[in-house]
C-alpha cells in the first residue's frame, strides 16, 4: 500500500518558492537561501520539504493547511563559537517570521493561498557533520499554516 501525499508537488513547490523569497528578505543571513538544495560549499542555506502535513476542507471547497518544512544551514567551521553562531542564524530567521506575524505582514503565497502563520517548531539543532571537511549541517523544523480560498470566497 502506498501513502498518498497531502500536498501535490506543484503545490509544495509554489508555496515553498514563496517562502524562499521571504527568507531571503531576512537581514543578516550569511548567504542566499535556496529551495531543497544545500550547496557543497559552505556557508549554504536552504528550505527543505518534509513529509506529513494536513488539510482541513471547508464547506465551500477551500481548505486550511499545515505544511511542515525545514530551514537548513551548512557551515565549515570546527570552532564552537562558529557553531553557536550557526544556531543564532537559524534563530534569526525564526525571529524574522515571528516579527512578520506580529506586524501582520505575512506574505502572499499566490494562487488564492493566504498565509495565516509561520512558526519554528524546534530550536535549531546539529543535524549532521562531515568531520573530514569540518562541515556541520544545522536544521530547524517549521510549519506554515495557510488558507486556500475556494472559487466562492
């Protein structure tokens, strides 16, 4: 038995592309943020897809959805201070999302999708290391909540 994804590939790509554009507006990031591509060369950042999520449909055909995603950062420093700074960078992006929410300035996601909430669900953590090259991969898990308006809304 195969499990059907809650989100289509097209839908996920459209939403996450909007989030990448939003993330790149965050001041103080060490590099550009990409979608699902963490470059070999550090520093590198990307938003990644996750499995799961949910949609709750309403009577007129629209729905409210929760789309989980990750924020990833690769650094090439072995020193503890640099690794602590990596956690701060991811935290800065989470704080940026929170600030937009407080200012009621959440992004337009296009195609009748309205952003209701973006939140960091986990504190940034060390996800993986490449000891031979001294690279470390940090990650934080996030959730985007949005409403897809029906043709009748």
